[in-house]
């Protein structure tokens, strides 16, 4: 029997679900990591969680945005090259940059870097481990993109789960045996290094193919595109890293650890993406010319799902922090913290016009608004408001980023069919956040308000609910016919 067309309801949903396996299983890994963090407490987890956040920031600095170049041009390689040759080219450039940066900071100014990252207790000896960890993470990230582009779902799922385990969980196990922050760092390096070496050995031939891609046409197309996007990824991770470092230096490790836990917990809302983003990017690039109506409809579904899920999480936050009493201090600010990932997820459907038009500078400007806004607001608000100040800084700066990138993305390629409905959805989400903050210690009142907001969302997106019912009916009919 022939495979269903990816534009049909059966084929479209099938592709999303196929790439969702890793995300749903990864959700279990993230949940287990939160449980381990809850058991260990903020004092033990502050340093390792900050170490991992800094690792992600440095990885994105070294990768130079070339993972996005690979994603964008893999199906349209320049100068007669192949997608695998582009992979080798991008990885080689990033590896050289990461190695040079690691040597420089490890030999020239390790104390300075350790200080600004709030690693005073660990000392400058942690800097080489930090860059080695970032190097292996970068390697794993590139391999993940390649497996995704080649459609090797089984290997992609396995590698994704291992990558999420390395980033969220494996290194935390050291906390059951020691409080030495170096033990956490070494555990992280060994886990990332093991995954990188195993999968890298399987694809060792691809590295050799990359030598043939070192030509002027390839560099001219991939490097400017990647470099224009590099600040985007760097500043996304810099937001969390700066907030953690600033809180640690200003208010101590307990507050730092509490905030790190809250940020991790707020990322639960990204479960609604599942494998959507993994499938969606290549789909949009391949079909934006003749499937604009479908792409716009999917954005409405995404808004309905993420707004509804947000209401449920705010209503249930008391249960989460009852399980983790050491982090009760995060309860009043959690609804605000969750606004940042909501903005980030909804950007998934609103900003593709920027990359379709090949105007990555607007992504960079948008992320700069977020990063600079977060830094400025942290400096302004944290001394007076503590955790709430840091949470507001992330939420407000994330909202500024969303507005700018969405406006520019819609200018080049429209995916929002009903702007007023989208605006109403965001206003309602802000109301849910306010209810969570003002009634943080009144579970029933907060729950009723969140339920009322959920009902309003279902009314607001009633057309999507009707379409979804028809969509499921088509799937059922297609299943019976086959």
C-alpha cells in the first residue's frame, strides 16, 4: 500500500506523530530530572544547572548558526554539492571555532569567565570542562540535525533522547554521591562525549565528504546565512544564563537554584510542540509556495493548544510545588516564568517569513531586543523584586522579541489569518498570568479563573474545534478504507 501523501490529513498527522516520539519520551526524561532536582534541593543544583545553561550558550556561540544553514540548504545545496558535504563543512568550521575559543578563555582569562558566570566556588578550573562539554554538545547537535534531515526516525529518536538525557538528567545523578560541583561537570562531559563518539563513529565517512564542500560558492552561501542567525541562538540561551549568573552573584545560590528549577519546570509547556517543530520547519520550506492556507490554519491550532495548556499548568502549579516543597518560593512567579516559553513556541508558526525571504537580520534584531531587554530589566528589577524581577524580565523581553519577529515575519509571509483573535488570546493569557500571581496562595480561586479562561479560549477558537472534529473524521474514514 502506498504511503499517505504528507498533505493529506492522515499523512500530515502521521509525520508529526512520527517525529513526536522523541519529544514525548524526552518529556519523561525532563520530568525525572525535575524530580531528581527536587530531591537534591536548590543548594546542590544551582551550580550544575548554571553550568549546563552556560554550556548551551557557549555551544551556540561556537556553532555560528551553521546548524540553521544546514537545515535551510540541505535540500538545496549550492555548487552541485550534497547535503552531507554541507554537514561536513559546517561541522568542521564550528569545531575549529569552538577549539580556538576554548583555548583562549582557558589560558588567557579563565578567572574572569568563571566570575561572571557565578562559578566562584568552582574556580577557573571549570572553564576547560565547560568548553569541552560545549564542544561535545555541538557535535551531538549537528548529528541530530543530520539524522532529522535524512528521515532516519529511529536513530533520530534514540539520539534525541540521549541528548536530552545529557542536558537534563545524567549529570544530576552525581548529586546522590557528592556535593562537589566538579563531579557534576565531569559527569556531563563524559555523557555528552560518549554520545558524540558513538554516533560520530557511525557517521565517520560523512566527515571526509565535507572536504569537498570547502569551496567559495558554498562558503558564500552558508556562512553569511549562519552568521546572521548566530546571535539569535546565542542570545536565546544567554537570557537564562545571564539571569542565573546575576541572581547567583546578587542573591546567592539558593535563589539561583530556585530560579533554575522554575525555568526548567516552565519548559513543560513546550511539550505541546511535540515533534511539531521537527517536522514543521522542513515542511514549510518545501511547501510555502502552494500551501499557505494550510500553514496558516496550523498556526491557529497551535495557538489553541498552547493557550489551553498554559491555563491548565497555571491551575495545577500548586500540585507541582507541593511535590517539590524545597522550591515553594517559585510558586508566586511561576505563571510569569511560563510566559517566556509560550512566546517562544508561538514564534514557531509566525516567523518563517523572515527565513523564506532570507532576511535573518530581523531574527537577530528580535533576539537582541529580548537579550538586551532581559539584561536591563534584571539589573533594574532584581535588586527590588528578587525572583519576581528576574521572571518579569524574561517574560517582558520575550514578549518584545515575539512582537518584533512576528510583525516582520507576517510582512513577508502571512500565517496569521485572524490577527484580532490572536491578540485576544494573548491578552487572555496575560490575565491568566495575573490571576496566578495575585492568587498564588488561593488554589480554588485561581483554578476557577483558569477554567473560565479555558472556556473562553474554546469559544474563541470554536472554528478550529469544528475543523479538528472533521479532521479526525477523515482520519477515521481513511483508516477504515485502508
